[in-house]
């Protein structure tokens, strides 16, 4: 199973995390506004789960907590809906490609009712 994508910023003060199989939201870990060493987790869409609210002493500790939470949680309805949509699109494309491929390369393709 995919563990998601983790991107640390160039200055090392913030990071983003995406796990498309579990959630459509993009998580951001950045310094909180207090001026101390603490970091907080934010999400761009939806409500942040209660277990992820709070302050963390490092990006690594916030990342561990975020991964632990996402491993234990079920995919969100939006993520499941998008996954089903991708599967349907792949099947439709494979079916269309298969239909084209089955007649491609044949010298004689019968047409009409008298075959």
C-alpha cells in the first residue's frame, strides 16, 4: 500500500503530505504562530481530526502522528468515490482499447447481416 507523498520545503520550516488512497485533503505541517519551536498540522479541505490537533515539537513527530492516524483510518467518502471513478474510467478505456484491438490487424472483417 502506498504511504503517501511527503515534501519538505526548501527552508525546512514546513512540509506537505498527501495520501490520495485515504483522503483528498492535503496536509500541511508548519510552525505555529506563537514564535516558539512548535509545529501544527493543517488540512486544506475539510475538518482536521481531533487527534491531529495540537502542537508538536518537530516536523518528524507531527509526521509520525499524521501517518499513524491515516494508517488506522478508513478512506474518506470523497477518496473512495474518486477511486471508484478512476477504476471505472480505466475499465472503460480498456474496453474501448480492446474493442479496437480485436478488429485491428484483421484483413477481413465481416459486416452486415449475411455473415
